[in-house]
C-alpha cells in the first residue's frame, strides 16, 4: 500500500524495534534449529569459490602463474561468490515481506532469482560510489605505488595519501546517502515484486518522509552500532570468536532484516 503523501511524521520507538526484532530472530531460530542450520549452509556457499581459488593457487605455486591467471581467477571466484550469495539474500527478502513467524528455507529457485535481483538493485544504487572511488581513490593508490617503486620518501607521496583518504571519505558519504534510498527500495521490491519499485524515488522519498529523516537515520545507525559492537566483541576473542561469529551470522542477518522490515512498517504501510 502506498503511503499518504503528507502524513505526520511518526515518533520512533527504537526500543520496540530492537526488542521485537531480537524476539523474532530468537523465536524463529532457537525455535527451529533446522532453519538456523540451513542459513549457515547458505552463508557457506559464497565462500566455496574463494577457497577453491586459494586451493588452485597453492597447487600452482611452483608454476609461477602470470598476472592474467591471477586476475582472472580472482574475478571468476568473486563472480561465483556473488551468484551463490543469491540464495541467502533471496531468503532475507522473505523477512522483508513481513512473513511471520520466520519462514522455512524452501523454494530455492525463487530464492535464487529474487536474490539475483536484490544484488542487481544494490549494485545499481552503489554505482555513484563506485565511480567516485575509481575516479579519486584508484588514481591516488596508483600514484602512491609509482612513488614507492621510484624510491621516493614518504613526504613526497603525502599528497597522494591525502587524496586517497579524501576519496575514501567522499565514497563512504555517497554510499551512505544512496544506501538510505536502497534500503527502502529493496523493501518495496520485496513487497511489490517488481524491480521498478526499487527505484520509485518519489514513493521512496514519501516513505522516508513519513518515517522521518532523523528517525530513519538514527534507527539505521543504532542497528549498525549493535552489529558492529557484536562483531568487535567476538573479534577480540581468540579462535572461538571467529567460530561464534560464523554461528550467529544467521541470527544477525534475521535480526537486521526484521529490524528494517519493522522500520519500514512504522510508517503505517501494510
């Protein structure tokens, strides 16, 4: 359902967003370990091509592979990883549709096609950030690399470092701004089933306006901080931290998708 154009901005209950999203993930995963295991398997799929490429590299170490072989191998591995990640992202769209309780991991064909569309939508929204990165950061990195090879002192390539840092900052800002639209766009795609709705900027702007720009941004920052804190805490735990991070990844994924779903629905959209 389309949001009313000039509706009053709603007061955001951040505690309810967090609490209900956590309960949804807890009840859905702890109440059905099979779903948790299936999601773990789906998170492993994109890693397989990367490990495969590393294995091939180890076997070919004595052969001194050329640049084209290395670049081609990396490119193929990344493309396959992105394709295989479509199953996981496709499942997450079920949560964005507002399905309750947590849906079973079924319908792999639909999950895959929806996941590919999800990835394409995200990629299109990130084109401006990618262009800025290529125009600002890559030339600065090339300049630094050339300076290092030429034996220049650190002071001589300081301008390149500053240029690179500035480019990274601009890239992050642009990615964040377009990400604000992409999040709502993806939910619209999940709800309405057409990719065009993911780029319906007038409807997306109306939705964000109804939620409230400040409330919307604060809610997303809270979500990112929660995920970041969990990752940092687990990251400082030797060995077992990485294992725990892998195990709870599905929980974090379900939590964040439900959080975004409820944030979208806070505007009063069915």
